[in-house]
């Protein structure tokens, strides 16, 4: 048995487009539990792709020692759960809003159909208990919330008992209790079953206690590997804080008022709204009023119905026409079109992120927000492109305006989708886990942008997050949903 699990020496990726900036050497030793950290776009995923063999080497050496399973293939010994929440594992032809269209569920597989891999039954039941997935087994996979989908991905990857589990941002989308449970699961996997854990983390100061070593990646180079204790001692969180400049804040405040803005004092009114899918009640007799200028925090455990509630407000859910709902002072179904409603709403969510598979220039992704479309199907006037560049600059990624969207890192993609939400200067801003996958710097940057935007008159906010510290200080109201069993 060697003293390493993975050993790379002077590795250079064969494909120049996914190559780190310098030849890379790194050893993951036996028994080490590793966090790979770095800012968005630093090269964390590029490094993992090299370590797993997804990016074959042009030069250098990559060695594995998967004792006690040396005969297993690399694929069997290393399992990777990537950042992008995706239903693709079920090959369901998933599309945006499919979760809300129950008539399209007939041929959608259930969660249990994708958890049938041969496995020790006691271990299977242990996973189900620790991650609380039994209640999900009979659920169509596209009805999973972002956090539930994360649990499904983890269970599916763990059933084969890999030697090494690599997880990209495992805690995003999970409520506080689920994060604690997941950390406990990682600890048990490492201590009881001997599975090594490698986490890719964007929250630079959020390293779970079971981690023994931290690998820092910056500017597409491996900078250092050190013990967790030494890393935390050297970490200067204040040096990672981002904030928009006074000039950009002034530019946001000076934006012209939207010409077709609404005048109603109420933005949202739900009167006893109930939503059901089959035998499951998602929302039950919900009463809620959002007034113009309100700043709401929407919270609740995974599967409590937060995204379903937002789908009603955003006019994405067909069931909203059967409910007593008023938006911008007009009752649903009284003649207003979906596009008239959406014109006033800026929206970003994990749901949108995972459905946005358009590999077009990033500026076109932002411009699609002007038309409320997934993709861009019209020619955009130069004046509108200037607005798109303004918001790309605000979020710090204007240099990527011509970069194909799918070539951006996941964090950079989220910043582009945030720019898309702001680009039409909406009266109602709905941000569902907006800091999902962002590093420490960009989380602070986005919070400061939200605060600047809310300083303008008549702006209303509904924001979902599982981290109360991510809420901007302007938030003054809250609603917490409870899961209906």
C-alpha cells in the first residue's frame, strides 16, 4: 500500500482550453480529508477534472492507489457530485417550469427508480435515514427541490461505496439541519467506512471540522496545501470581502425610473392558497400579502414549498389560475398576460440555473432577461446591450461578455444570471438562493448590489436563503414555511 491515494506530478492537461496556468503537482495522502478552496473561476473544477482523469494529461504523471480496492476501475473508486443541480441523471428531457406542469409527469421516473444500484442493504438504509430521503422515494424526480435534489445525488453516488468521494459545494441549497446531518454523514463515511472525502468549497471560511487538509487554488494555480488549522490561522476573511464602489452605487441610484411601473400599493396577495401534487399538499391555506417597498425573507426547510410559492408569484405555475391570487393589484385570470406580470419581476433561482443550458455569449444571457425568455430569440438594440454591459460590470464579469455561458465557472454563471434579473430594473426582485455557489468576495459584492438597488423608491424584495447572514440589512419582514407531511 502506498502512502497516497492520488499523486500528480507536473501535470498538464491535454486540452489547452481547460488547462491550469502551470504544471501541477499535488498529493492526496491516505486518510486525508481535503477541502479545495478558491474564488469563483480560480480553477478548482479544472484541478478536480485532472485528478479524476476527466481531463487527460498531455505531460506529467498521475498515479492512484485505491487500497483495499486496487482492482476496481478509477470510475468505481472515485465518485464526483458536481455543483450544478441537474435532473439529467434521469434523462427526463427536463425543461424550465416542468416541476409546475403536472400533466407532463406521466413518464417522469421516480426517485426510487434511480437508487437501485446493488448495495449492502444495511448501508442503504443508513444513507436513507441520515439524509432523510425515504419520503422522497415515490416522488417524481423533477419535483425535487434544490436541497432534495442534492440529497438524491449524494445517495446515488454513495451506494457503490467509492474509495474517494468528491463533492462540489455540498452544503448549498440545504437547510441548517440538513447541513449538520451531511457533515455528520461525511464524518461517518470517513471514520467508519474509510471513504476519503474531497470537498470543493467557495465559502473560504466555512471548512467543516472533519477536514484535515486544505488545498488553495488561485489564478488557475495550486497555491498551497496545508493543514486545516494552519489554513484557518492564515485566512484573512476581511481581505476577501467585496463591495461595489461608491461610483457604481451612485450609478445604480441614478438609473431612470421604469416608464411602465405599476401604482398599486400591493405587489402580492394570496388568499387561502393551497397547492397539491397528487396526494401531497405543498401549500395549505396560505395567506400572504406583500406590499410595495417590503423586503421579505422567505425561509423553510427543504421541501417546504418555497420554490412552489415563488412559482405562483412569478406566474410560472399553472395552478395559480385556480387560486385566489392578486399580483400588482390585479387578480390572476382577469385578463393580464404572463408577460405583463413578468415585465415587473426580476428573478433568479437554482431552478433557472440548472435549466439554462444555452452556450451563447454571456451578454446574450443577460439580454434574455429583457424578454423573460430562456435564451435570446430577437436582435438586441445596442442601447439595450449597453444596459447589459452595465450590469455585467456591476457584478464584476463584464470581461466575460463574449465568453460562452457554459464555459464560465458555476459561480460566474450565477453572477450572469443575477445580472439578467436586474437588467430590466424590476419593481419586484425575487432572489431564490442568489448567493448559491458564490465565494466569500462575491457574496459580499452581491449583498451590496442588492442594498444599492433597494435604496431606490418603490423596490420590493423577496429573498430565499438558508443562511440568515446572507440577507441584506434592508430585509424587515419574514415568512417561514413548514413542510406538510
